[in-house]
C-alpha cells in the first residue's frame, strides 16, 4: 500500500501529558502537511514541510506544538502539556512539489486524540 | 487570504434523487479548487479538482462540479445518488502556486456538508 499512513490511530491521554504522532507520506511526495479537525469543522491547516524544511506554521500552532521531518520522509507532531482543547482528529497529507506532479493532497486516516 | 463557505451544513435526499452541494470561495489571488469526501473515521479522499481549462470537471463516483469565476462558486452535483454516497463533503482551495508571494502550500477548507441519502 503506498498511501499515507498515520500512527497511532487513536490516543487517549491525561491532561498535562505529552503525545507524539507519526505520519508516513507517499514515498515520492516531497510535501507533507498537518491539519487539525474538530467535530463539525473542516480541517484547519497547522503546518507544512517541503522535504525537511518547515515552510509555514499556522498561528494555531502554539508553543506546545512542534513538528519535525528530519530526513524529509516521515514526520512527527508532538504536543506538550496537553489540554482538553487539544482533543481533535490530527490529519496528515502529502503532495508533490508544484511543477513536479499533481497538486492534490492525499490524506492519511488521521489520529484521533482524546485528552481527559 | 482565502475563505471557503459551504452554504448547507446538512443535505438530506432520497436515493436516486439529484443533489447539489454548494461552495463559494473568496480569494485575492487565483486559486485551484477541490472537493473531498470523508467517510466516518476515515481521512479525506479527493473527488475532483479544478486547475484550469473547462469549467465543468468530472470526478469519481459520478460526481461533477462547475467552476463559476464570476460568482466565485464551485458547486458539486450528482444526478442520482446512492445510499453509499452518505458522507461528509468538503470544498477546499489552494492559491495558485505559480503566483509569487502566496501561501502555496496552505489549503483552506470549508466546514463541510453532511450528505445523508435515505432509502
């Protein structure tokens, strides 16, 4: 299967704990995106990478959030000192760099975070 | 900056009836437009896209959409729906990456339309 994969699919944590999610993009894609989706809302952009460079971060991404893509392949999203408001579905997507392939983003199944 | 408005949060229809899901957008630069479908507990799947050329685009599962630049709309249609079309549908825009000084990687999504197909 060459689709986007995310792990874990579900995470339940207590407030104040740190969590880390992983995303493995489609292998030939050099762009990787993170979104957050809450119930009844569309995905909200958090950040994106081109290869290993983080090109943009949303103001939604507070200091407690950090994302990395160290070798330009998989990416991790870490949330420190989780709060109940962090409960959401975290979606990862990948795409080609403009001019090198199709622009559309391919999404993973998401990681559902519940903070108790 | 871009914004996307999906005019109907819920659309109930009977099986085999036609359906239209409405999407309007706002942008100061030219954009590419997309429709995605999301089934429960799954990620988003691309239905169709408009980049340039013919304003009527066809996608998977019998869906089509028409880009109307003057009305800044990109409505999704299907002439005859099935029970299996029940899902959440999202309209999204991306700034034209050929333009300078744009947020080339940032997609803006609408809040979604829940399509419920009843037997």
